C-alpha cells in the first residue's frame, strides 16, 4: 500500500509542475508544449535539475539561478496541492479506472482557480473538453459522490450526467443573463462541466457551497480590506472549492442535512 501512496504523491507533484505551465501559458494564448520552460523575467532556460517539483524551489531558495529574481511561491503551492489532492483521491476512492479521470478533474479545478484569480477568465480549453470527458466518464466509470453501496462506488450514469450538464449550464446562463455581465461565460461552462462529471445534485451543492464561501470572503474583504460592493471578485475559485468539497463529502453533507 505504501509504495502506491508514494507513487501517487510523486505523480501528483510531476503533474502539478505541468499545471504551472498551463496556468502561465493558457491565458496568454501560448502553447503548453513548446518552447521549454524559462524564467519569466530573464528568459534563461530552466535546466532539468532546476525543474524538480517542489525540491528545486527549496534548493534555489525561491530565486532564479541566473538573474536572482524571486520565483513566485505559487509554483510549489500548485505542485503541493495537486499531490495532496491526488493522495486524497487514492485514499478516498481507491484504485481503479476511475482514478485518472478524478485526477484530471481536480487538476482542472486547480488550473481554473489560479487562472481566474490572476486574469478573471476560465479558459474554454479546459471546460469544453472537460464537458465531453465528463459526459463520457460519468456514463461508464466516474463514481457518484452521492452514492456508496457496500463499499463500492456506483457510477454517476448518463441520465444524471446529462441532467447535471443541462442544469449547471442552464442555471448559470440564467444567472449570467440576469446579472448583465456580473458573471461570465466561463462560469457557465465550468458548472456545465461539474454537472457533466458529477450529476445534478453536485450542481446544486457546489453552487450553494461556492456562494456561501464567496459571500464570507466578500464580507471579509469589505470589512477588513476596505473593498466596495462593486469590487470584482472571481467566482471560479469558490465554485472549484465547492466542487471539491462535493466530490469528497457530498454524500456526508446530504445525509447530515436530511437527518436533522
């Protein structure tokens, strides 16, 4: 068991390094394949030993070895978070064909979070393929976070997935239309993707959790940071947080709610 846990963490760190490439390049319209990674400041190519996830940042003391400019702590943070999420998925859902798809979903949420924080956009390059993958995987292998029977995870199912896709996209399209620009099309496609992967219940719970956390953060910013009501706050990170909570604890939350 332990070797598989270690391999999962290592794999999560490696993928996390690639996620940093996506976060930096996708919103800028750059290729995520070429050219090779380089310092954003001095453009010096990053050597292989300087690109070891997490450890290279510590070894270089968080600075570019060529120009000495500080490297953003976001890079090791993304790698660390991705590794921890992969480990949590392995422990929670177990090994199986569903695991790579679960990995892809949580990694997509990390990329969405950090891109939306920096640029207030959610790239179609993530959500549109995600919708297709969600509809396909939910029909065959993706575990339903709201159903656990005899230690096995039933799949979401095609009808549940399709309903979730339509509800997520339709509900947020209506919100975007009613808010007259207060919510972007990226949020609409993101929630269509969440529904495609996890079904209609996940859309409702993710929306509730994202709105709750977003409201608390917004209130905190107004009271302690002097932000006004018209300050733009990206909603994608809160929806990503809500979707991850739903993925891991959706069933527990609903059982607690209906048992009261």
